[in-house]
C-alpha cells in the first residue's frame, strides 16, 4: 500500500519515492516482487480502487517519472513490479462516467456503463460490500436511470459488452506495458460480464475477454505475470489458469483452510483443499495469501463450507467482533493474539507449499492494527520502521498522517519496528529474512512438484517437494528433495513419518543444518506446538 509504506517528502502520505528509499530493505528481506495497490488518481473512496485516470499516478504518490524510476531501481535490485489493474469499474468521477451520465441512452458513450430503468436486474448477484451497500444498483438523477456497481456506489461497473470499453482498457494495459511493468494483479476479475440468473461471476464472456487480454500482453514479447484476484472456490478459479488465459490466481479457499487448521488443530480439511487445488491445476501457479489489505474474506458458504467459517470463528473469537462484509477485518498478528508460533507456522507453510507466497507489508514484523478505523483502514496503517515519532514512516506532524501508526499495547511501533527487529537475532523479521533466503537456495520449494505424505497424526501436515536436475537462472542445479512437516496444533506432536521411498538417505534440517537420523519407513519425529521442519533429503 504505497500510501502507508514510507513517506519521503514529509507530507504524511507514503509515496513512490518512499518505496525507492526502502528498496534496500526489501532486497535484504528477500522478496522477488512488489505488488503495488492502485497508484492512480482517485478520490480515495475505496483505498484507490476507485479510479479517475488509469494512465497517471496520484499526485500524492509522485509522478510517472517517479514510477519509471521506481521500476528501474527495483529492477536493479532484482525486484519486479506487479501493478494492480482495476478492470471492473471506475470512480463516479472518471470522465467516462461523467460523459456517460449526460449522453443519450443507447449511445456508445452512455453504454460505457451498465444502466437499467429499475433495480431489479441481476438479482442473483450477491451484494459484496454488504456493510456499506444494500443493492448493486444506484439511481443517477442526471441519467434518469440506475447504474450497476458490484462494489461501492462510487464505483460504477464498466460495460464489457461494449467493444469500446474492451479496447479502452486494453490500451491501458498497453500503456503500462510500455512503462515496463512486470505484471498485473487483475482486481475483481470475475465480475466483468453479467448475465441474468447467475451470480455474475466468471461467465464465459469474461474468460473470452481474458484470453484476448493475454494475447495482447503476449504481443509485447516480455515475461509479464497476469495474476487473478478471484475470491471463488478452486473449481471456479481454476478456469482462469487455462493455458491461454492467466498465469496465476490467488487461492483464497486455501487461506481460509490455513486459519481453520490452526483454529481446530487438525489438518485433514487443509490437506484435502491443497490436493484438490493441485488436481485442478498442478504446479506453482496458485498465489498463496495469508492476509492482505482487505478483510480476511470467508464468504457466505460459497468460497468454503460454513463449517470452515465456524471453525475459524470458534478458534479466533476476535473474528466475530471484527466482522466486515464477508470476513474478518484484522491483521494477522492481532488475530493470532500476538503469538509468534502460529504466525511462523503459517508463513512456514506459505513459503514451502507449491505456489507464489504473498507477504503483506508489516506482517514480517507481526505489526498490529487499529480496529475501529473506517472500512478496512484498520489493516492499512503506516509501516513501523523505527522508534522515532510516527514509527519513522513520516516526518509530518501526526494530524497530517494518512492513518495513525500503531501504539496499541503489545504492538506499539516503539517496540514492533524494523530497526529493533533487525537487531534482535530471534525476531520475527530476522526469521522471515532467513526463511526467504533459504527458500531462494532451495529450488525444490520454488518450483518443485509436490507429494502429500502420510503423517500418522491428525495435526501434522507432511509433504515432499522435489525438482529434478535443472537450470536455475544461470546456475545448474542438481535434483533436490525437501520434506516438510508442520504441526498445526497447539500441543506437541510425536509421530511417525513414512519416508520409506528415501530409505537410508541423509535428513538435514535446512534452517540450522542439524543432522537427523537417516530416512526410513517408520521415521519418528517430535514437533513442538506449531513447530515445523524443512529437511533436505540426501547429500
Ligand atoms: C480489492 C479491494 C477493493 C475491491 C474493489 C478488491 O477485491 O482488493 O480492496 O475494494 O476489489 O475494487
């Protein structure tokens, strides 16, 4: 969230120059890419997802020149830049909408958006922001008609049935490709087309458009990642990963199952969810989020079964008190009650499961949140860099800050910040740095295939990641196998792993290099509460 990351010009708002200043930190941390939430001009009624100009930078954040500089500097650090692309809607203040509301019905200008004479259309499409809106339609007195908005009423849905809309948005894509971006996170991608008697999610027309988008992107001849944000069950998000469509998609069902596993200390449903995603789309194309700038979306029983939602709410009673729209509006660390053990367990899984692990800024510190702030702002407060005023985020007087820095007990920025944690060898931040460094050195974790192994304990998830001999960048890599075991329960687990297929091979813990007994078909191991290991198998 550029507005909350680092403020370089001292106006109280994070900016692109602030991100440039912090690139050495991000490089040290060990990330591969930055996902930038929408940096475009916007009245900020929805955190910048309500856009008035798709091909410019919000003046609070800097200029296009700053953006190009950020790209160059990030590339020089080996970090790629993924831009949020909001295809589904604009702001009501976008010139396209202003033009549409005054244009005569039926004209191409008017048809940039979806209009009706009453608000009865698409009745099966759920209201997504149900704490803010009670209908997907809003009356526009200028137009004398209702317009469709799947999100806030300030965000009218573009009408993709109008070919001029498609072309206009593909030109936006061309524009950012020319700037040199490395990929797009396609926001709210299921909702582009509508049809009666459906939830208006992932319709065939939407997939057809995405294939045309993919060809347009391929035409630029560079490696560009297309990542879908589709908060849908895997059977519905898998089609976005057809070979001629998108490269990656978030697996939000997995996020819910990870929390549910920790909540009830069992991993059978989690294993089922993981193996189902691999059956649908094998390999590393699922993006794995734990938390992000939105609420922890659990849904209405469509994304995951009601029993999974109940397990989470029973395990994290906090969740019931901070329910927003369709999920829990809290950051990771407070949701886990400040306990670093489930925190490292969950990230340890994210960093070793097949897919693209996503780390939300501040979660590497166990940063807290400010419940009670408007909408999802609770999770979007300034990054805590140092013990200095405003957590080193900005030199502005605090009333000017974009959001208040965290001073809540247990999460106060004077304690929980980058400067302090870099100095403490046992800190969460140094743990993330070590894990990300290890992951870089273990190609099996980054692009290996996965085999689920019998763990013999209901709380222990066990799997092996394997990659054959390969070329990893410029370096030849020998074949590699890493076995992972993770105890999702709050009690220690003594168990027997079935490692017969590697009979007699060396087993070394990758983090500390400790030698374990050689692999066997009845390999005993003890995992402390929320403990986990990554073992390198063989030489
Ligand atoms: C983004 C949200 C945003 C919504 C509407 C999403 O899914 O992550 O932050 O409010 O799309 O653009």
